[in-house]
């Protein structure tokens, strides 16, 4: 019976080839309203003054907090295995203009 309960708690997650390739991002912009967090993943290319959002993820506040906790745990495991991640002071970014309205719900 315990095995049946374990099977009921499993989720079958499918990953298409296209999604499995991933999208490279070197900038994340996070905004929020009282009801949601929006994470825009952007790819900045040197000497190109324009960048596009490559992916947008919208999360509930509760899910954003779970993601924050999971990311922290994984960073801790990574640093235990590979050493401390250094975070050098990035060069200043030019002002970014996003032609989007302020988030409201």
C-alpha cells in the first residue's frame, strides 16, 4: 500500500527538445504587484544597445518564495561542491527603458 501512495504523489513532467535546449540569459529583471511576481530574462550582447526579453515567467508570491528558497538551497549545494561563487561588481548598465506600463492588478 505504501508503494501505491508513493505513486500517487509522483508527477510526470514532460520536457520537449525545444525547451530542453534552454535560453541563455545574463540579466533578470524582477517586478511585482500584490498578486504576482514577473521575472523577465534578458540576453545582453556587448556593443549592442538594444536587448530583448527572451522569456517571461509569472509567479504567485507564494511560488516566488518557494523558488527563492529552492534557489538558495541549490546555490549552497553548488558552493559546497565547487567553491564560493564570486560576484565581482558588474560594470554600470546604461539606463534601460522598457516600454511597458507599471504593474498593476
